[in-house]
């Protein structure tokens, strides 16, 4: 969910700017009073956090070739022939189950056709379509469309037209620069050549190319505002201005965006924090901290606590959020670019069964799945270890970042048929190492992933109310 590991806290630690305020053009234009400006700034942080995070990741992946995380230019697919490692820092809580393929789309000139090959039904894959609002506006893949070959059209917010011959379905983005995030299941390290062969079958091409017609005139070149961690810290709202250039207004956000315009936030505007009076600066900093706190509070309470795990559903399309900006911000901060509940569920925790913070520098832990009660999925499941502070993968002596269901044949079950995972920083011993998930020498953040969760009992669905529940994490004696 962010460009760098400390970006999570960027919204709340903006620099105070110049010590002496100079006369401001903003202030001369009936700038709102301190209390009104403070309230607007708080709403702006909550509304804008997902947009700025998405914009920053887009910068690193598709715009800045020197970012260290650059994948490919717009409308070109980049296939990753490895799963995420501690070197992957652009997005927090990265999935290390499935090699990714990325294609950031530019739909301004014309739509883009995404083509997928035939994929064995036993191998899970998905194409998740996410727009600049962080809405999941469509899916292609094992669950959503099946395992056959297909051509699908992705169109921008203003596109109108009939379904072209040969296209199976049209997906409409609310913004002109959506991301197609492709996950392809990897069974084990030796399986990578098979994954690469599938990835080679993923294609992206303009509609004109698909129809063998002359290409549309190219869209104008954009000078994107470079998104750096330092820059975002210095002026969050300047980056929100930049992101909003590419997020068209809708009926759901029209009123709130009208408020933002009062303090210089919006397309074509420039929020100049340094020009504000000292009083306004102080109140806006307080407002942003309060907004960030509201997001954190939602993250802590917006889900159901089950044996210490947070279980909920917080990713979806525009209708799913329905203008609940706090939920949208909490979802982004909890795991930017996450899937809908029907595609994947993400129980997560920072505490053990007693509510104590997971800290592998102080305790060893276990998770035991009773016999016959492994996570109920149509595809596969995993438990991934992250550093408790950064929410990034952590280096460890066996380069193991997760335990997942494809690893089950090599793992040891208990005499009663149950399965115990060992969560600790040091090896539990050679006889238990197959079940060891290495932890950092400090606080722990664990995420369970259930890909294509079953709907029939036992099931984790509906989120937080299902008949299957994740087992408690227990501190070992």
C-alpha cells in the first residue's frame, strides 16, 4: 500500500513549513475559517489517502524508470518470474503466493483488450481490475470467468459503444489509469517454467489493434508530479491535487470534493501549505492526525475479532463502498490492492488469542488447525509472515515467507491429524522445521489468505459470520 515503508505514516507527519507565514493568495480569497478548514482537511485526508497511495505506486511501477520498483510503461505487461521477497517494498503486505503480472492501462486514447490463455482449472489465476479510486471494478480468472481463453475489453469512464465482435465482456473503469493485477498460482519452485508459459499468454493491446484498424491519435503526454516519500510528507494535499487530476468526479463524491475546493484541493489546483497562517497550519496538522486516527480506529474495529484474528470484507467496487470513505481508507491502509471477499479473504492479526501483541523476540507461538479443519477454499490458502512495523516481508535463514496448502505434503501432522505451525524467530528443531514459519526478532503481523473461499459450509463467508473460523495463535511456554 505505499511507495516506501514509512509512507503509511506520511499523512500524520507533514512538516510544519515556514516558521513565518507570508501573505497568502489563498487567504485573500475568503479562505475558510480555522474550524471549517480543519474539518475539510480531516475529510481530505480520509478521502484522499487511497488515491495518493495508488498514485504513488503507479509512479513507481509505470512512470519513474529510476524508482527501483519500475515494471513497465503504460499498456505493457510486466511478468514477474518470482514471488515477492523482502526486496519488494513498493506495496505493503505483498502476496508471496503467486507470481504477479502487472499492466497499468492508459485508456485516454482508446480502450485496451486484455487476452488470457487457456489455464488448467486446477491452477488458480485471476486478473483483478483496480482503478484510481481503488475500486475493484472487475475480475477475469478461474473463479470469475473460468479457465478458457478469452478477450476482454477495459474502457475508460467516458467510453460508450457496443461490445466488439470477439470480446467476451466489457469492464468500465471510473478513472483513465486502472491497473490489471494478474496472479498466477505457483505450486512449488520447480513449477516456475509452467507459470512463465502461462504468463507469456497474457496480452494487452489497444482495441484498434485487436480489430486490425488504424490506431487512435495518441493521448497527450503527461508530466506526472513525481511522488516521493519526502514530497508526500511535506505536502500530502499537493499529491492529492495531482491524483485528483485523474479521478473524475462522480455523484457519490461531488459534495465532498466541492468542500475540498474551498481550501485549494482539486484538479488543477495547488494546495500551498506554506502560504497558510500559523494558526491554519497548526489546525490542519491536527486535522490530518485526527483523520489518520479515524482510519486506524476503523482498521481496529471495522472487522470481527475471531480468536484474535480480524475478519471482515473491505475491498470491492464503487457500490460496495457507497461513499464510506473511512472504510475505503482503512482498506487501503490495511492492504492496498486487495481482493473482493468472494475472490480472497484476508484474516489478519497482530495479537495472540489473549489479545497480547505478537512479539517473537519474547515468545514462540503456534497455530494448530484441528483435523479436517484446514481453511475451506476452492483454490488454496496461506499464512504469511510480515514485520510488525513495516508490514513487509522479512529476511530469514531459510527464505520462507509463508506456509501454504501446496506445502502440505511435505509437512508433519500431529498424531490426531491436526496440523501445527511454529511461529518463531529460531528453528523449532529439524523434526519440526517443515512446519516452521520464521518470524522477525520483534513484533509480528500475520495475514492468512483464502483464495476463492468456499460458499457452502464450512466457510469463512459471510465475512466474520461464517461457520469456519481461523484458529487462535497461542504463546508457547
